[in-house]
């Protein structure tokens, strides 16, 4: 049995005075030292004189302030303990180095960037790192895995505590955690101070000049973490939390590492780690990984479900899981353990939100699109944009939403699909009002954007053309999702208003496939509401989209149906639109006589309504037919009148392009090039891709006529890429034909012929005849 070290309280006092005067930090003044220790000068003098024996915690703090080396610190602490015990009391045995890390998680994959960030933080001398991320993203697994990688570099051990910040039980009191840490570091119950502040001070003293890894898992907030921090920079503290613990980051040396869901490849790797090498990179396994959204918790539950079913490793059974997940959603992601059920884990995050933040979370989850901008969120929440930004930041810090990784700005936010599914399960009393505010916001702003991009005679917009294009590009998917949402909800008026705002851009912007979806919803909503005029408008705009996509039979059916519906409704404006669009189709099919008849009937209706823009549109189309028929003088007359009538850049661009084509056909190539250039600039400025492609193809022919085959080729290459991007088969064929002419090559002509034949267009005869002449067929 070890013996007590010899000495008295006076001996201890003399030792303390020695270190006060000649310690590593030089002579220390009593007044300043007492202030730092938060004790009176008289108490400190009593310690130095040996008339009062300091408590173990007070001695540890005093020795730490004096910079006493570790071996001397231990010797003096042992002396003090011996003086407090009766003579002959056994000296406490040495305490083993704490090693409290949980087992390294099985099947850990990915996270190379985050592991490297933690390594770099440690190498740079950082003393605190915060792993922040949403529920189920794998924060604990990463913290424990990294801890096992580096724990050998902490010879004085590892302390670990699950703080239960987000769990079914109450978050741990820091005083309770401190008591556990002190026991791990060798203190017995009687030596552990009752006061939480004294416990924190004692922890700092015990960790002085030691290298200890401290892992604080599942922290609720800064107040729970701060008392547990060592004062020793040789220690490293790793904290995990669903919030970013911003208060810790102002501490010198603190570093935050954000965790996002796993990539698709990493998700597959995690499934392989649990299900074996039979998991391939496609099919059911890939869809499972995608449906789990890269959330490790969900992926591990899916793997457990696969294990629990017979034939777990077969593609058929994985496909069954995909189907079940699609139907059951969060209900499937529950294997009977309330601590790991995805829905339950999410609920712990919601429990710690304020009422206001909880309401915001539920409303944002109801937004039908994948992400949302600050302005739209403000409308949804019913607040101004500045307030919305502040409230969104609350949810970002709670990792219930995140700043969108797909945009370069910081004003767009998205929500994990499984988190959104959970949000939509939560009741929200004012949901309909919030969603109507959102629809109103998008309808009004879309109207402003269209007035900037495709203005009418009296249109004005607070947005510039560049701002309008940027807004449309950023919000297009949200607009499409809202149209579908309002249609599903039976909000016919809102569906029609939104679609009407988008209509000008669906055609000119070349979004023909989207037009089929949007206009299909509008048609159905109008029919349900008994609005014949709205139904007719939807039908003839659908016909335009089918025409652009080369689906001529569908286009004919919709145009004729639109004409019939508008006539029965007594809608002259609708009839004019349907007749004009039928004329477009007949012109495309080479049936010029029928095209002229329909255009003239449409023109009479437009004039009867005093609709100047409608007259300009029909005159432009008449100019195309006259050009095709070789009546260039009549074509010039109607196109110049149309150009004078148009007040919007899209109509002006189309009229200029058709006039330029007249000049080209008339042998005035250089005049044609100047007009084509103006038309192209206008079309590109407003994002009118359909007009841009048509002009590019005609411009290519003009360059070829001017003896510039390289410029011609460049125009047709650009037109071909753009036409294929928006699905315009007719302009695709024209671009291929133009490339054949520019390169004098048979290959592009043959491709053009195949497309023309597929579309059933007479242009194929022209290309076929040319090919026959070239090949001698």
C-alpha cells in the first residue's frame, strides 16, 4: 500500500510561494492572481502561509495559473490530498486513461471531404470543431469514425458524452456531464464539487497540459456545450449538433464543418456495405438510394428491411422495396425502434423550435417546388423579405432547410425530400391562405417578367429585361410546380391566372414540352369551371406546342377543337387565334391556299375587334405565305405594315426576320444580313429561342448566298443545337439541310430528309430531288 507523502500545510504553502516567485511564468503578483482565481487576496495569502488548506479544485486552479509542470502539479495535489486525510489512509490508486469512444461504425462510407476538413482543423491548431447537419445525416457516425482515426494522437485519452439534445429524453444537464467526466478522470464522488461552475473549473484543471479528445455528441445549444470545454489548447473538442452553434464559432480557433446528405454514389456504397456486392450501380438499388436522398439513417433502415426479407440481395426484392417506399414513405422507414424511426428523429428537431419557427417549417414544406427564393418565402410566410430572411436563417441553423447548393446566390433554400414529407404531415391551420399568397406572388411577378420580355402596346414592367430573364430561369420549375398544384387542388382561377402569365414565354421561350403540361392543366381547370373561352385558348395554345414539336396530327385536332369551342362560346378573339394557328399548320404542310383562307378570316375578326397586335401577327404570317408563293411585293407590303404595328420585341424580331428573308430571296444578301442581325439581337435579348432558331437558319442561308460558307455553317450548327434542345423538329431539319448546303455534304441532307419524312412535310421532296441529282439516283 503506498504511503502518504511527508509534509505539512506550511510545506505546501512554501512550495506555492516558490512557484509564485520562480515559476515558468515569472514572478506573479498576488492581486492579479487572486482576481483570476476569483478569490480574495486574504484567502490566497492564507494558502501561501499554510494556515488554510486549499480545496483540491482551488489548488488545481492555482497550480494551473502558475504554470506548474504536470509532474509537479500531480505531486502537490497528492500532498494536499494526504494532508486532508488522516494519517495512514491509503493513497488513491492511479486512474486508467479514459477511452470512451463508442465502437467505430460498421459500413462507414464516403465523407472524404469532411474527414479532410477535420484533419486540417486539427493540424492548424484548432481546438474546437462543430459537425453540423440535419437529422439522420450521419454526424455521430462521422465524429466517432474520425475519433478512432486520430485517438492515438491523444495519449491522455478520450472523453465522450451523448448530450441528448435531440432525443426522447430531456437534454443532459452540463453539470451531470461534468460529474461523469470528472469520475472518468479519477475523482471519487466526495471530491466532485457540488457547484456546476466549480466542476467546470476542476475539469479545466485536470485537463491542463494534457492531450485529450473530447467528443460532445448531439448538442442542443451553446449553453449546453460551453461548460464542458477544456481550457487547454492541446485538447481537441468535436461537437455534433443539428444547429450550427454559432456562439462557439466566435471562440478563437473554432471551426464548423457542415454535413450534407451522401452523394448518389456514396449512397450506393453504403447499401453495398450492408447488403454485399450484389448491389449494382443501377436499377432498384440506385432508385432506393435516390429515394432516401442520401440520408444515411434512411439508407441503413432500407438495408435492415432488405435483410429482414427473404431473397434480400435480389434485384426483384430491392425493386419491391422501391415500390413500398414510394407508397408508404416515412411509414416504411420504421423498423420498430423509436430512436431510429425517421419520422421520430425528425420530430425531435421540431420539438425544439419556437412556435413561429415550427409554423414556418410547416408552411415551407407545403411549397410544391424543390427550392424557394427569399421573396417567395416572404409571400408564403406573410412577412416582408427582410423578416423572411431572418426567419429562414433560424431554420437553416437548425438544419431543417439549407441554402441551395444548385445556385450561386445565397437567397434560395431547399429541404430534403424526407424532411419535406415529414413537414407536410404536420397540421397547419392557415395553409390555404399561405399558398394563395404564394400563388399571387408568382402570378404578379411572372406578369412583370413577361411584360419586360414580351411587352404589349401598353405594357410596362418594374423589371429590366436581364432581371426578368434571371427571375424566369430561377423560378421556372417553381412556376410549373405551382400550376400543377393549383390544378390538383381544384383552384381553376389560380391555375388560369398563372398559366396566362406564362403563356407568352411558353412559345417564344421554346418551352414546348412544358407547354403541353401547363396548358393541359389549364384546359382541365377551364372545363371543370365551365369557362369555354379559357378552354378554347388552352386548346389553341396546345395546338401551337404540338406544331413546334412536329406532332402535326395532334396540332390539327387541337386547333379544330379550339375553333369549335370558341365559336360555340361566341368568342371572336378565340376564333381569330384558332384560325391563325390553323393557317400556321396549313402553311407548314404546304397547303398555302387553305393557309391564306384561314389567315384572311382571322384578320377580319381581329380588325372587327380593333385588335392591332392580332392584325400584326396575322399580317406577318400572310407575309410568309406570300413569300412561299413567290409574291414578294405583296409579302413586303404586309410585313412592313406588321412591323409598324408591333410594339413587342418578339413580334418585331419575327417581322424583321421575315423581311430579311425577302431581301435574301430578292438577291439583296447584304441588306438581309443587316435585318437578320437586328432580329437575332432582339430575340436573344428576350430569350425568344423559337424566333432565334428560325432567324439563325435563315441567316445561315444569307451568309451562304453572300459567299461566306464558314459563317453559314456556324449559324446552322447553333440552330441545330438549340432546336434539338427545345424539341423543334422542323427547325432541326432546316438546320441539317443548311449544313448540307454549307458543306456540300450528303450526310446532313440525308438526316434532314429523314426528319422531313418523319414529320410528313413537303420539304422532303425538295431535299430528295436534290439528293437524287447529287447521287445520280
